[in-house]
C-alpha cells in the first residue's frame, strides 16, 4: 500500500520539529487537566501559487507558504482558542495554556485512545504546484488568452489567472480522533471586456476542483472557459434594462444553485439553529419546500471543489439530506454544535486555517433532479425572467431574506427566451422561496468549481448545483417597470 | 454584569500587547533584500508585519469564545530587469526567508518583460516617517475584555422584552507593527492598534424575527463609545426593524445611512483606480477633468490624519503619502494610482499602492433628520445585501432594508426590497451629504441623499 495521508501529514507537520505521539498527548493532557471537556490540535501546512496574464503577457506570479497549529479547548458551550505559526512543542504548550483559560473549574474531560482512520480517498494526495512546469503553466495561460481574443474582434481586454493549493492537515482530538488529509485544489479564471460602439461589458468564466493543473487541459476545459467568458460579454453587449418587481423566475442549471446556498444552506447550519437565530430554527419535520425539492449537502463527490476526505475535525465527510421532498430533514453539524444539540457531526466542521476556529459549513450543496425537461419549464412561463449566471449572494440568517445577483439573464415572453437583460439582484425569503418551486428539471448540473463561501470572516471553497427550476414569484431588482 | 465567571483561579495568559522591537523586523527586511540581490535580482521590495491581540465573544451572559491571535507575515517582490515575481510566508526563520526569495526569483524567470514593472521612483520614497499617533495598546486582560463584552450584551438584552435572543457581543483588541523596505534604500515602519466592540441581538414580534448590530472601532479605546452604548444602539436598531414589510415597486429618493454610504464611494474609488482605467474596466473611463458629482461636492484624501483608521505615512510601495483632492467642485481631479498603473497611463503614482487613506467626503449642515426633511418622501436605507455593483457599466442593484419616510418622518420599517440605478447617474443625483460622519472606517462620510432610484418590492 502506498504512503497514507496520515504518514504524509506526520512526516510533513510533526517530524521536522521532532514532535511525537507522547508530545501530542502531553499537550492535550495539559488542557484536560484543567477540566476542559475536550480539546483538539489542528496542524496545517499550505502552499499556494498563482499566475496572472494580462495584456497578452504573464505579468505576475506569487508563491505563499503558511504553516501552523491551532489549539482548541472546549468546556460546555465555551471555546478557548490559540494558535502558533511555529510547529514546535513549546509553542503548542503555550497555546494550550492560553486555550484552556476558558474552563471554569475542574472537569470531566478524558483523553481517549487515538484511533487512526484511513478514509476513502475522493482525490489523490498530489501537489498541483509541482505537477506542471513553470513554462507549461505560462504556455497554458497564453494559449487561453489567444483563444479568447480570436473569438471576436470586440474583445479588448483579457485577464487569465490560474492558482493551485497544496494543503496538508492533521487533526488530533481528546475524543480519540486521529486523522489527516492531503488536499489539492486548483482554480482557473478568464475575464474579458468586450467593446462595441462605446459600450463596454464584461464576461467571466472559470472552474477547478481537487485535482492538478492537467484538469484544465483535459477536455480543453481552459479553452472552454475562454469561449464562455467571451460569449457572456457579447450577450451583455445586447442587454436591455432588467425588469423591476415580482415575477416568475426560471433558474438555469449548475451555478444558479447559489440560490440554495443562500436561501436555505446557511440557515441550516447547526450553529445558527442551536442558538435559535436562524429563520429555520426548530423547523425539522416541517414543510419548507414543495415536494419537488430534495436538497443535499454532499462532501463525498470525487474531485469536487467542496469535497473533503475528512473535515477539519477529522470526521469523514458525508452526504447529508437537508430537505427531502419538501420536508426539512436535518442540519449540517460540526462536533461542538452536534454535541450541544444531541446529534452526531455530519462532517461539516470546517475552518479557513489553523488560525481560525471550525464552524458548521457547507461542502457541495445541491438539489436533486426532477422530472421536467428544461424546455417544458421555459415554455410554461407567460412572462418572466430566465437567469443562467450569477455573481454571488448573501443572506440574513435571522430574517431569512436573501439576495443573489444575476450576471446573465433573459426575458421570457410567451414561453420563449427573448432579450438578454442587464444584471440584477433577486431578493426573496429563504423559508418561503422553495415553497414556490413549481417545476424542477431533469438536468442536474454542479457548478464548474468556482465557489468561495464567507462566514464570520472565514473563506472556504464550496460547490453548488441544481437542475433548471421554476420559481413562481421572486422579486427582481431591475430598473424597468414597463 | 453577569457574575460567576472566575478566570483567575488558573494561570491566565494576559492579552499579549507585546510586539517585537522594530529593529528585529528591520533585520528581516534587510535579510530579504540582501538575499534577493545575491540571488541576482536587480531590485526588490520587502514587507514584514506582526499582529497580536485577543478577541472574546460572550453570548447570553456567558463566554462563548476566547481567542488569542498572533499573526506574522513577510512578503517579497523581486525584479529581474522588468520581470517580476512575488512570494510570502508566515515563517520568519532564515531558511524560510531564503526559500521564499528563491520562490519569487524562480517565478520572475518565467514572467514576461513589462516596461511598466519595477519599484516606484526613488525620489518619491518616504524619507521621514511622521508619527501619526496610531499606536494605543488597550492593555486589557482577558477577564477585563470579557467584562466589557458582558456589559455590552447585557445593555442590549435589558433594553426591551422583545429582545429574545442574541448573537453575542465581541470585543477585539489588536496591535501591529509593519516594516517595509526596498533596494532604493527606503526603510520605514510604524506601530498601530485597532480596537472594536460589537453586538448583534435578535428581536421578535408577531412571529417575525429581526436582527441588527452596531459596533464601535478606534485606534485608541478612549475614543470609542462605551460598551454599554454599543449594546443599547444594537438593540434599538433591532427593535426598530420589527414589523418590517416589503414595498410596492416604485421610483423614489433614497438616503444611504452614513454607515452604508462609504460603499457608494467605494464604487467611485474602484472606477477611478488606475487598474480599472488601464484595463478599460470602468464606468468612469477617461473621466479625468470631467464632472462626476454635483458641483457642491468635494472629496479628498487625508493620509496623515492623527489617530484615524485609514492613516499611513507611506503606501505599500514606500511612497510618501500626502493629502490631496480627488473631487473638487464635482470634477475628477486625479485617479487613484500605484506605480504600475500610473506608468501604464503615462502618469505619476499618487501614493495609493494598497488603497486610499481616509477618503473624506465634505458635508453640508444637515444631520440625518435634516436630510429626511429634505427628502420628504422616500426610502432611508440602513442595510444593503449582495454584491450587485458592476464597475464596468456602473449598473447597481442590491438588496436593501430600512425605513419608509413620509413628511420627513419614519413611517415603518421595510425589507425584502431591492434598490437599483446606475452609479454614474446616482453620483450626479446626490442632493446632500449629512454631517453625521462615520469615523469608524477608512471612508469618512455622512448620510447621502440621492434624488431617485428604482425600488422593487413584492407587495
């Protein structure tokens, strides 16, 4: 058998400082000695590189290395946290002293014997940064730039960027968890400006996943991003003012699943529900969507941007049903919130880095396919909006109000897609919006691997997806009231 | 105060306000530059920073998290003639520094010749580093920080029985030291501090839940409103949102409350930034000398303001910062440029590598009430959602919440609406800027009244 992730992680994170199992025991033991219920250590090393092409030349490249360890002590609902960007024993002991300061008085914490897990591999432990030579990387960027420019003479500016991350994590917890993960992540983006008769519009496209850079040369993916960015910019050159007011909205498949992420995803994260601050608090078992809607959060899809072999608490990622045929089934949990709510972690404990605390976070969130062909859904709309591409979104967890901003949309008139309209923000109410989903397509797609989710200042890679979907009424924030 | 939290029984690490001596970071900058030169770079630029502090969050009268922060980073940019490479790391040991410089040099071997790449001109470097009075450590122990956060949250929760839940109150206190240098011989550094207290509470009425928040932030804790005031204001803001409803789609005047108006001017800065200009990605392309705002408006930068949140003696390239006008009598006087974008445009850097410093919008005599009287009927926006601002076209469409105003008085709270327009027109349609200036951030503006926008709602 080849070297396991655990071996790789020990080798990279612990061996250089001569830290052994006894030392880890000592650090955890010191915390529990102060009657902390549980504690964990999170070791992480990340290497990131990025390349940017602009004006037809590769202008910039950057390289970043970070490593460190986070020490967390939990006592009831309290969390003490400290971290160090040096992985050495004295720094770990100092951090554990700081973290345990949270505990009130003598406690029950017990150190469990570690049980190393060897989970299934959803992606290979590769380092994308070293997987392709620098001249090949530069060549790929140039090839994509040329592809974008040759599409249309109206393309005036092209910016192409490519980034790769190699991340190694090791989690040791007083509950007996000993787990490691080696996570590659690559990302490619093309953005273009098209100009015609004094009007300028942009288009952008990209993708990526837990893979290596060859992902972009396979199936000509990177060239496809160039063509897609150009197509969007040219469509936007023709766009008329977007309508304003409530109307029927049909969302295209794939990335428009950002609706699910904002409208229901965040509201179903365990922390908000434990605290009762979510518009979905206490609604398990209730109808929150039409029976056409089944929504899952699935961290187990091979190679996806939001996938994880184990989460940042060492729990295997899962496929968690959030909404089944319209009924709210479950929340996404990390260990802390799961324990306080009397359930099991769903493998959604994620953190931006060793310097941040884990929280319940999404992985790949999507709606399962329905029975309608997409053409039938469009044809069913007398007058409405067909939105196929979005920028991003945001949600107010408590009131349930959410927005997401269309970057490519069309009018639907008498069952036909007609003029493209300018970008507009769509706004709705999370607990209501899926109750207005009257048709779900049979064309489930996941996004191309571009999503980043921000929560309490922490950014992590996520995925979304959905089939074509008809929402009977949603407020469109355009400027045209005709 | 919620009693019963005993921290002193155990050895407690006090808030560590200790920063390394500047000479230590100077040495690292020196090592980076020497290493870059010895690896063959013709020019190099280095920055090293250390930040330390703590943050505590209390919720429902109990401590929820206590976090100790210590972050350090170093960055290097090397030039081999006109080819550029960059690298950064959190590891300060000599071996890691060498490897980072090596990584930057390796990249520079593959980037292209670019006439405009390089350090800023030597004569623009900051020579004297003025003391801008930015460093005021608070010196709170974790216990004291927790007490203040508890004061804040209890003031919020005790205000009204409709406040039924809380996301908590957070106190955070950080100090930092930043040192920069380059192969022109520039070397400079300064310490700074940043403290904040914030609170978010949830109110409930007739089955509707609403949340709002408030915060105080300053370089010097003595310049901040009290923790209890922050809690009380957070609570008042939540309460006044209870009973929110949507609006009917209509065109109406809009007031952007001061705490949101900075975002409008953020759109302006994005459009006049050198990068947006040379990439032709701006709705204000080639607007130098043209009218962007109404004639009564003046916008300027005050980088050397004592104690202010956006002050800095030099920019990210070591260029001395200086006060200057961006908008005079509504006319665009200057772009916002770093060295690279300036050279692309055939201009000189404006000392804005890394952004603007204390962007200041001059205001009239009216307070927010005065603005509402002036508006008479329209929308007061107190929250915006989403990213719907297109800097290439100026198209603007965002989710909003706030209050419907008639006869200059608030009538009822509104949410689940959008406001839309085009920034170019919105800027020209600004009617007044209030004197209720928000000093907590890098943009210093009062509330802004815009003559008309399209409001979409579902009722």
